[in-house]
C-alpha cells in the first residue's frame, strides 16, 4: 500500500521568453512587484539556500535549491516558517518548469508534500494562482492585477 501525497499543479501561459520569465522568477526587485512585496533571496544554484522574505525582512519560507537549469527548471525544497502548524509538516517540494510554446512560455508549478492531507498544500493552492496571475499580468502588460494590501 502506497501513501498518497498532497499535490498542487498550476499551469499558465505567458507571452514572454523563457529568459525573461526566469529572471522574473528569480529577480528580487521584479518579484516584489507581483509577490505582494515579498521576494526570494538566493543565488539559485543547486545546493544553495533560499528564503522568502516579507517586505519587513521576515523569513516566511525557506529551503534549498534542489535543481536549477536556467531558463527551464527550478526545483526548491520548501518549508513554511511563519505558521507553526504548517512548519510542523516539514519540507515540501516545488518544481517550476518553463517551456517555450510559440510566442508564449508554458509555466507549470508542481508543489507537493508527503503528507496526504497537507494544510500547506491547501494554503498554496489559493496563493499560487494569485501570485502567478500577477506575474503573468506584470510581464504582459506592465502592471499587476492584485495589488499588495
């Protein structure tokens, strides 16, 4: 009998290049615009640590870069740090895959946990669509659709 995982998958198509999308996913200044003031701090090399920082500098999530293949794939070991209940679930894995399709880039986010009923996966399933909608809008139009509160 195999234990089932909790998974969240989201796919969007963005009118951009893989290089511009990679820069948007890894560039802290650009990231703050679509991630509600937060950004990731890392050099995004395999084995490197990363942290998701609030606009006040508080570590919200952190982990390590498992795989980095610019501008095609980024895999992060991910752990929540701001909610004790979510932090207790341990590490999750977030895989970002970028694939050119015509004049768009297919961006797929796969976020998974070994916990069958992960509350973290439940939380990211409402967070990722908002973040990625902002990212898509910012890259295509120059502005976000969901401003920071």
